[in-house]
C-alpha cells in the first residue's frame, strides 16, 4: 500500500523552523527514514495549476487548468474551472484495473466520471464552494461520516478585509480540520483494504493565505490577547496537521510505502495583481482610463470588491445556490468590456498577473492580427515594467511570454499570453503603483485580503520506502513524478506518463 499525505501549500521556511525546534515530531521521524526531494513544479508560473498536475501526472500545458476562473475563447467569457475538461486523477486511472483508493479532500477536484473501487470524499474536513466542493463515492460516504463526526465547517473565501471575530472563528475551524482527516482515515482504513491512500490536509493551505501575518486584518477589536492568539494560528495549524499525521500513521498497515508532499509553497503575499487591469488600461488606452476614473464606469472586479464590504458579499454568495454564485463571479470578472476595442485584458488572478490578447482567430471576438501579437506583447511588457512603487522601489520582477515556457501542449491555448511576476516584497499594505510614462494606479480596498500567498517553487516530496526502494532518477524530480509513483507501485505501465517513479519494487 502507498500512502500519500498532502501537507498542502506548506511554507518551506516555517516547516524548517518548526522542525529545528522539534515541534513536528511525526514529520521529523519520517524525515529521518526517508529522502526529501525538491520538486520542479508549475507553481513557478501557475500556482493554481499545480493540483491537477499533481493528481493526474499530466503537464500543465496539456491540461490547461491554471486558475479557478478561466477564460473561454470560444464563448468570449470567463467560466468557473468545472466548465473545462480535466484529466482524470491517478486513482481513477488505476481504478479501471481494480486499484482500491481512499482519498480525502483532494483540492480543486471533481466527482469521478467512473467511480473507482474504494472510498473517496471531498469537502469533508472543510467546505469551500470554489476549491473544496462536497462530493463522495460511494455516494453515501460523506453523509455517513457526517453522522459519526459532524458536518464540515465552511471556509468560503471572500476577498477583502476581515474582522477579528471572523478570523478567530476561522482559526477554530482550521484547528479542528486535520483531526477530521484522521477521523475519516481511521474509520475507513479499518473497514476495508486499500492499495492507495491519498489524504490532503487543506487547513495548512487556507491558514497560510489568511494567517501568514496580521497585516490586512481590521485593527478594530485587535487587543493584545487576540493578537497573540491569531499571531500563532499558522504554527498551531501546522502542529495540528503533524498530530493528525501521527494518528494516520498508527492506522496504516505494516510495511507500506509513504510520501508526504506539498505541490506549492507559501510565504508573504507579494501580489499586485489587483492593480494589473488598470495598469494595462493605462498602457493601451490612457484616455479611456482617465474617463473611467472620472465617471466610475466599467472597471475591474477589484474595484467592485472594494466598493462592497466583504461581509455583505459573503451573505449574497451564501444566499445563492452554489452553481449560481460561481457563475455570477465568473460573469463579473469581465463585466462591460467592449471587445471591439479591447486588444488585451488582465485575466483573473490573485498571485502572479496574467494578460491575454484578444487575438483574431483564437478569441470569438478577437481584433488583434496574429502578425501584430509579438509587437503588442512587447509594448505591454515594456509598459508594465515601467511601473514601480510610489516610493520609487521596484514593483515588477519580469514579464514573460507564456509560449516561451509552455509553447506546446494539447491545451496550451487556454493559458494566458503573458505572466507578470512581482518583486519579492510584501504588498499587503501597498497603496498603488506609478509609472513616469503612464501615471499612477491606486489600489481600491486591500486587494485579496490574503497576508500569505504561493511562492515560486517550494514544492517537495518526502519519500519513505516501506516494501519498496528508492528509484534511480535520470533528472531533477518533478511534480508529475508523484502520480507516476502511485501508478508504478500499483503495477501500471508508466512508459506513457511524463513522470518517473520515485519508488520501485
């Protein structure tokens, strides 16, 4: 049996400190027995694309999924990611040959098209309408677990500033979540044998975004005691994950192989992506930008978010059916755009910035001649790189053409054309950016409200052999190797897969 424990979106720096302080005893014991691999992963360019690559073993350019809300060129609009084809995760691939899988809360996953043998449950430890939707296979698994252990708590994220009371409540929910993974694993592992167990500790991911620091918290109500409790929340969640891992380890059969993995990293939030739509408009159509600033007419969804309190937006979303709320969010992303005059647009994002051309022959309403695409991208890149912080310090690290990195692939056409990478300085208290040529763009509100965000790299796998042995690798390990390892240990021929197994019999 292979067990994969996904310590999701773990901060490499915080893990290192907690391990050095001997505060993660279960992870430390596994590290003593295994080999730690740093993984090459698509999070360097597309943090949200890492999960589908991890679960399926398919490269990002071949699955084309990189953000929860994506552009559909044929329909000239944004859709929630469930609208697009996704490659089957490895447990579905292996299920066709009888491999029995236990999966708990695979992040950004979907109900299986063909239910594999075993037990799968999502939205169990926590529920988020975007990335942790509720489903299970067999269909009564979720309901049975709820009867025994109680219903999952919601952690639906609403971008913006949050109150102390909201964050204290979120902390309590996140601290309880890892134990719910262990509850489900202990029960289900005791009921039937499995060939593959894949358990995802999502609380670490959510906590990293919200509790990296308290820089975006509404200071009202933040007394010394609340500051002390909230200030240690991220560490406390990591300790809870480690304790839950210990419970899971005690429930596993003897002699099994094990991997602990994180497909993306976490650190301070450096994103200026909420400013990108108006930066781009200032570059391509500064006259229209000034008119819109004066009239308050169409602008980016970030301005709308800033105008409505996060609590009000949360109540509206909660009152709507889940699918309706997701479709409304998708439609608001590009509200009021005049496509007959739009040469390029900022794709939805909250980490790196993404820009896509309105390209003739690719977009339904495209206006940019493909022969002019390179010149336009160069013009945009030069304009974006001219922006700096209001105090004159750098704001943009680079602007890269996606085709130079992901030029080929079955679904490379779904990706944006440019990636804007920001400098590695905190952006949570940023007020705006300025270009000597294109003027000043001010932030509306507080951006996403996240104090932490994904880093470039920091994906890793701790590989602990049981009945298997470490494989000889021909290159640097990659995220795709995790699914290939699961397939190889199940007896599947992996010659058709991009990844190389990290373990072998």
